[in-house]
DNA sequence: ACCTGAACACCGTTCAAGT
DNA sequence: ACCTGAACACCGTTCAAGT
């Protein structure tokens, strides 16, 4: 669209891997990963689709690259954080890093799903986890416990968790209230839980949970559990 | 392939949604989700691609259906489990269910990644979680804590967790040992941890972790944390 | 009711040719 | 060195036509 009307004042910006990847993120932000095609990507940077192949190996490389780019953004933010004042503050420091990562990824909703599909090890992901280990080591973790900790946290370390019930999917609208009664026979415990949770908070149904609060709840359970193991030695 | 040589003795099995979905699982088992195309699926059931559309709405429906089918398998298994002998055994019961689910999903490595992309609520997923809530309620959980618990568990409830470092990816081979030294400067904590973990278990590098043990470690941290919250009331 | 062939509008990617 | 048009081998899906 905007590729044609380039003012003659600014010279034609040459293509580069960086520029291609930033364009890829912009496209996915607007229309999801499905909208991210090589042809659309070329259009975004004002070139032909085949020109992209001089700067990225193929589409897989583009996807790997966008992941790396986003985690790079996260690293830029968390690297600026002050180190914890005392060793016992490791938990506070890790928590802050994870929530900062989450804040950035929340601006790129398509990214978490993409992570799962990437098998290439992203240097930026390595750097992020290296920082986490550093905090835990300073807080008194053994290398072995660090290792377990990374596995236990999994994708939560980067600020996201797989939501099996999508808020945007079916089940959050008004009709679901009526449907709930019909479902009560098949899923008594689930409907019972929802009825009570919804009673406490009228806005809350399965699709209307407070994602942020629930994420922090799960994160804290894990961090507290790790802290207890660290104390036990 | 095998669609042509149908012995005349057995009559032509008519197409059905169930048969299509089972074929879809078989294809994904063999070649991953990428191999699962409508044309390949048609071939597998011995029909033309367009015939599929009389039994499934579209490809999205096929993907939703395979997820539902797999969780259905899980439900069949866990529904046969005996209820816990005493209320305090809720944790043992939940643990057993989760590990049973994991056992089944490990036979379909492509499934977890697919889950993340599904927004439709699968009836079988609802049924599975309904059962989990039932166990927790019997164990003394409030509805509110059940709700938090499901969020905290996330995909772990179904027996999988996002592995950010893929064992099959780069980093597990012999060359990685040499690479580790070069990486030591950039990722000192990570390399330090790996060096020590590898010392304890020579086979173990970042790509060679004991997935099952690490999954259970994370699961137990969460279950223990929930138990503590339940006791606290 | 169920199945099919041809066709449409897309993909990612290769190749030979341009500057 | 960087970019491009045409072309290839695929996709999912629609449509009109068959039994």
C-alpha cells in the first residue's frame, strides 16, 4: 500500500535483515502470524517477494528472526534493572523480570504460539535465561536447582503460559450463561465452579478470567516452591 | 498409498467424520502437522480431497477435531481410575491423571503445539478439567482455589509444558561441547550451570535433559504449593 | 446423500535475467 | 551486490456436475 508513495526527499532505504524482521513483526501485530506471508512482507518493505531472499534464508528464518528480535527487546529492558539489594531478594528480581517480559509479549499476542513451533535456539533466549540463572545463583541456588527451576518455569520464565480456554473464543458472551445450565449435567464441577467464581465477580466467566492475576498466582506458586527448596539446601 | 489395493472381500467403508479425524491423527503421527494437508488426508482415506468437506467443515475443523479426539482418548483412560481412598489423596490422584495424559500425548508429539493454536473450546477438554475439579473439590478445595489451580497448571494439567530448548534442535551434539567454551563469555551462568549438570550426568547437556523427571519436578512444585494453600484455607 | 473433476486464488521458492 | 519477473509445485476451497 504505502510502498509506492515514497517522497523523493528521503532516499530509498536499502533492504536489510533488520528491516525485514521489523516489518514482519509489524505485519503479525496487525493481522496475526497467518497474515505474515513472504509476498505481504515484501509489499511492506516496498520490494518484490524474491528480494527478501537476499537478506533472509527462507520463511523459517523470518519466523526465527522475529522471535529473536522480540526477546532482544525484552533483554534490553531487563538488563537495565538494578541487581537485587540483598541475596534473599532473588525472588523479587526474577518476578520483576518475568513480568517485564510478559508486558512486552502482551503487545505481540501472536508471539507465544510462535515460540512453541521454533526449534532453533535463539541467542536472545539464551541470554535471557543466562540472566535468570545469574539472579538465582546470587540468591543461593545450586546449579542443579537452577536447572530444575528453568524447566519448572518453562515458558512462564518469558511471561506467558498456555491458556487452554481462549477468552476471545466461544464461551464468553451472553449466550454462554444460558448454555451453562445445559452444560451443568455434563460438567457439574466445572459449571459449579464457574457459578461461584462468577458470583464473586459478575464479569467473570471461564473466558473472562483476570489473566494477569492468574498468571501471577501461578508464577508465585512456582517461585515460592523454589525458594523453599533452596532453603532446604 | 494403500487406498488402491482394497480387497474386494471387505466392502468400501463409507467416509465419516470419525474416520477422517482418525486418519488425520495417523498422518500427523507420521509426518507432523505440516504433513497434514486436505489432499494428503483424502488420499489416506481413499477419496478425493473435496469429498472430505461433506464430513468436516474445513481444515480448522479437522485440527479442532483431532485435538478433541486425543483428549477423548485421555478421558477414556483416566475415567477408569479409582477415586482416591481418602480426601488427602487428591494430590496423588491429580498427579496420576496428569501423568496418564502426558503418556498419551507423548505418542503424539505434534499435539501440544497444535493445542496452543486452537481457540475453539473442545468438549473433551472441558470434560477432562471437570474431572480435575471434582478431585480437588473432594480434597477440600474451594471453588476459588480450583479456579486458580487450573490457571496455575495451564497446559501442565494435560501433561505437557512448553520446552523452550528443543532436544532435537541444535545444541545436543558433540560439537556443542566445543561451542560451549566459545559461548562461556556471552552466557557465563548458563554455561556454568551446564558444565556442572553435565559433570553429574555426562550424557546431560541443555538438549539432553530428562524431560520426564523435569516435568514431574515442575508439576510437584505446583501441586505442593496448591496443597499448602488449601491447608491454609 | 454422497462423491468428484476442473478451476480459482492463494502460498513458498527456484531460476535466469536484469542493473 | 542487489533486485526482479516469470514460472513451478504446491496449498485450501468453490462450483457445477455426476451417481
